[in-house]
C-alpha cells in the first residue's frame, strides 16, 4: 500500500499556446477546470503525475508544470494555497474578469 501524502495533489502549468492556467487531467489531457484534474493521493502517484507534466513540457505543450496541494472533497477540488486559488480564478484586481466572473467560485 502506498504511503499517503500530506495532502492530495494535482499538476498545474501554463499552456504554451495561450498562457492559460491548466491542470493535468485524465489520460494526460490538460484541462482548464481544476475539478477535472487527475488527483494524486499518494506520493508515488504524485511523482508519476508530475513526470507526465514534465514530459508535456518537453513536448512544448505546457511550461513549468508543478504539483500543488488541494483539498479534495465531494463538493469541489480546491487549491490549499492562496496563490494557487488566484491562479485558478484569474485576475484578482477585477472581479468582473476571469473565471471569478462566472459561477466557478470556491
């Protein structure tokens, strides 16, 4: 049995074509919605997901993939660090722009 991580983790990066924040989803597909991200609950799984992200970076699909801690409950997948919450929602200076202007709020 794999050792549990301190927190669930997902891989995030910026898409090379347009700079948008993306998350590694199932089957290696990059998604804009963190709720569709592949979640790692064990350290080995997180390492494997990060390696997929690094491979996508080498293939020029994304830049700077890295792991972030997330809260994973039935209601939502939520970044635990404020920096990642801001990256997920969009600009913090105008609430009428970015994803926070829509219904996707934490």
